[in-house]
């Protein structure tokens, strides 16, 4: 944020017609030789770059904050979730009744298969 403010002020100072505002000279390296057009372009580019970094930092902070809210909500909802050791799955054979009205024979109404039973 501070770098954005510094470059923004320096860009405003170089763009106005007042020769007394020279805050942009504080941002230049010692003994540098820039013409005014190069300096305007460089200050504008860096001002835009630091504004973009600032905006991305704000969005990232908001995103992390929202993720932590969602995590806290899920944790609160799952705090009462029962995780007893009685959870089991059992596979056993079974006889399945088809109850098909078009078949008259009672033997044809039944099938043999596997059944999965979950117990919790």
C-alpha cells in the first residue's frame, strides 16, 4: 500500500505543471538520467503494478477469510457426528422375490443373489 501511495503521488507530481512538486525524485536512483517521457511512463507503470498487487492482496485475504469461515462451519456441523467402532459391512447370500405377475410358476418368481448389509 505504501509503495502504491508513493508512486501515485510521484505520478501526480510529474503530471502537474508545478515545478515545486518533485516527490518523484525521491524514487529515482542516485545519478540517474531519465528524460521526462520515460519517467512518466515508468512511474505510471509502477503505480499500476503496485495497485494491482494491493488489489490482489485484498482479494486473497477475503478468500482465505471465507475459506476459514466455511471450515469453521463444517467443523461445527461435524462435531456431533458419531464415529463409533460399530460400523460394518456384511456380504451375504439372499433369495430375491421377483413378484412378476406374468409367470405362473412359484419357482420362477425367485432369484438367488448377494446382499450387502451396512450396519452403523
